[in-house]
C-alpha cells in the first residue's frame, strides 16, 4: 500500500498530549494528532501505537473521522480512507476501518460500516453493518474502449 521508500523515512508525530507506557507497550497520543512518514499521513483525535520490544505492531486511530492518506505507487494517486476507527496491523499489512468507513483509490469509492483493505493483495472487503449495505463506485478502466472490437 505504500511506496517502498516510505518505510525508510522517519515517523513524525504531532499531538497535544502524549503518554508513553513502555511496560505495557502503549504510546497514546491525543488532541489533533498528525502522523507523517514519507507519503503516508494520518489525522485523528487519538492514536494508540501498540509495540513489542519497542517496535510498532499496530496503530489504532480514532476520530470524527480519522483520516489516512498514502501514495501506493509513484505513478498512482493517493489512497484516502476515513472512518471513526482505523486499525493498521503491521504483520498482516491490513487496514481495518470501522464506523462510516470510506476508501477512495484511483477514483474508485468503497463505503460501508466496516471495510478491510489488504495492502498486499490490493483487496477491499466489507460489510454494511446491521441492515446496511455496501456502496461502490468503480471507474471504467482506461483504454478499455480501445480494446473492444
């Protein structure tokens, strides 16, 4: 989901408050949180970074909404995601969106109560919640009209 160079960049975090609990492996940031690493940016009201041996294992952002943005490839536009809660599990390389979830990628839009974006397989799955539905807007492939006889 990210440019390879993003992982090599430092992580910058701005927040109103921070609580670092090394014993529990929790770093909690609150108040207009902004995280930037290369092309990746997260904006949220709170962010909890879970760590093991001082290495991040997952990020949990909450907001009204929380917002994620990142450029997956040099020749592609940004992936933009919003929801009330976002959880990125590093080992799985999946972004879990809960509560009024939206993902926009290359003009395609996915909306639902819960969405999961598998960054390795470039796959979005989701559910509409209780009685809800999933809404998608899929853009036509470029050059498709030329390929038709």
